[in-house]
């Protein structure tokens, strides 16, 4: 996600800024900044995200203190995703976001770059070469539960499912992210379910603990019925008083109908934007994205 106060047309930076590749430990601090901004990151997101492209995470330091950050994660030769574009609140308005952006963005090379921007910054990112594709709505609340057992088609993900789920994920996402999917499915605290039709993967979903409640993402499925079954199975593993959050692409009307029928309400929205042609993916299977920070 890209937030306010960090846009690529700020005033020039004052004072020396060193932008370098961020370590896993560095990124724990950035994730805390994201939590302070109200993004509600998952508790284990850093451990899953950072190994995706360790060279694609950047922090800016001035006078020995980390003051800015951005990630530009390369998934393939054709696609990268920008997120965590942040400047510490004590250091905004000094051009640090612009300087960090300029130092880090060449990591994307000639790839199409995607990002999720807060609406107020849409015009700024247009000037930087991004084109809006659609809104993404964050829903949240305490979901209604049907009280019926999960159908036999919904099972807990095991090691035997990993390759098939990664293959299915590639149909729904613009690049192969097999190693990330394996970490995401098996990370501590994550609950993953797969929908099998005649033994083949027809959808999967992951629930993870967040700073507040739990987040579901991704939720990919061939049909609304499969998505509903996966959603209900994931929610069943959470305390009834717990809140659930997920991010639904604007064009996915059946997905919005599903989550509102389960009692969740819109909480915020972002704008998905790209710098060029997006590598193909079967977007009609997306009921919730994985993360606003990593696509």
C-alpha cells in the first residue's frame, strides 16, 4: 500500500539520506510503521514477504536513523509490485519519500509495476506514470456464521497440496510466486483451506492473525459457491467474537455480495494502479487479494 505524505513529487530532500537494501530485521520496524498507519498487517507478514525478493526492500537512513521505506518486489521478468511506501511521521514534508522512491524504483527495471494507492494520492501516481485500474474495498467486522459443517470438498491444506495450490495461484496472479505461496500456506498461525473438485484444486484461501482480528487473503475460487465454502471454513477457526478483514477488488461484484451477506461492512478503499500492461491473470477467480502491500 502507498499512503499519504510519501508521494513522488515532494519538495527536495534536506540533509543527507542513505537509501540501502533493508534486512529482514529492518523490515520489522517498517511493518510497525504500517501498523501505526492503520494498515493492520498480519503478525507474520514480514517473515513471508521479505524472502520473496530480499533485494526489493529499501530503507532510507539519515543521521543513523531509519526515516523512510519502500518495497518494489520483482515477481518475474515482467511484473513487480510496490508497497510499504512510508516516511516516519516525524520526518515528512522534507522530500525523503521522493529521494527513497528515486533510489529504489530502478530495481523494477522494465517490469510493469502495480501498487495500491490511497485515493488522495491517485493524481500524484498518475504523474509518476501509473494508471488506475480499479478500486479495492476493505471489508471488516464480526462475520455471520451459517452454522453448518464445511462441505467435503473443503479440506485443510497439507504438504501434498502445495504444488497444486501454487499452480492454481499462478492462474489468479500475474506471476508465479511458488516459494511465497509455500511460506504463506504453512506460516505459524496461518490457516489454509483448499476446495477440491474431483481431486483438482478449484479454490483456496488463507486466514492469518493481524494486529486487529484476522485477515483473509488470498481467497481465490472457480465459483461463488466454492468461495463461500472456503470463507465459512476459515472463519469457523476463529473465535466468534473475533473480527475478520479482507480486501475485495471493485469489479468483483459477486465477491462483494458474498462478504456483505456474511455481515462485513466497507471500512476503507484503495486504488489499484499499474505502470503498463498487466501480465494476464484470471481475475474472475479473485474474491480477496493476498495483501495491499505485496499484491
